[in-house]
């Protein structure tokens, strides 16, 4: 059974930090690229950052570059999102996604963890 379970969300003041984790099981984690997305009510889900299957390549949305860092531990089958210098506009439900694309494409999503940035 495939599972992606996000954690680490919560309430934080502007300028603060949070570290999100996404623990996975049920698939070969090391062969999947991993991403973090976020969504607020009334808006489409947007890509925050992604990391290749080996961890050798990362990419970020312009809105979070220099503030957020995505990393992964293939032994622990976990992907992380370190969020620093948080802003109120970072408030959202954060999801992790697993992507496998060779001949076929396989995608798995977690259920999300809520991040609220407010004073």
C-alpha cells in the first residue's frame, strides 16, 4: 500500500522557520523524483520545489528561492522541505508528490500538512 505522510506543519510567526517531512512507503522511493506543492483556497496547487531521484538536482519556484530547501534521504524514504524566513503568503496546505516517469508515468500524492504564517 502506497503511503505519503506529511508532517511538520503548524503555526509560525513571520520570519520563522519550519521543516516539513514526507515519509513514504509502498514504492521504490529511490527511483522517484519528489516534489512539494502548496495550495490555498480558491487557487490552483502550485509547485514549490522538486528534487531528482538521486538528490543531485533541485528546482524551486521563484517565490521561495533562497528561503526554502528541499532534500531527501533515500535510506529513510523521506523528503524534507526546510522553510526559512516565512511570510504570510506562504500560508497554505503543503503536499508532497512522488513522480516516476520512464515508459509509463506513476504519480502519488500525500494528503497534506497545513502551514500558517501569522503573528
